[in-house]
C-alpha cells in the first residue's frame, strides 16, 4: 500500500502546512482583538468617557 511516487507524503505535508497557516492567522487575529479590547478596558477604567477610536479621513 505504499505510493511509488510519494504523493501521499506531499499531500500530508501540504495539509499540515495549511493547518499551521490557519492556526497562525487565527492566533494573530485573536492577539489583535485581545489587544484592542485591553486598550478599551484600560481607557474606561481610567475614567475617560471618550474612548472611541477615531479613524482619520483619507
């Protein structure tokens, strides 16, 4: 049951690489979301009332 051309090993490696890339992307998104939430909480806990993020017009 072994593949003579080794495509099964390549397929497994590509699936592993895809899973790792998805996990990395989710980790970066989660870190960004937690940082933004932490900054908002810090602002609110300091007693400020104008903690909304203002994006500059382009």
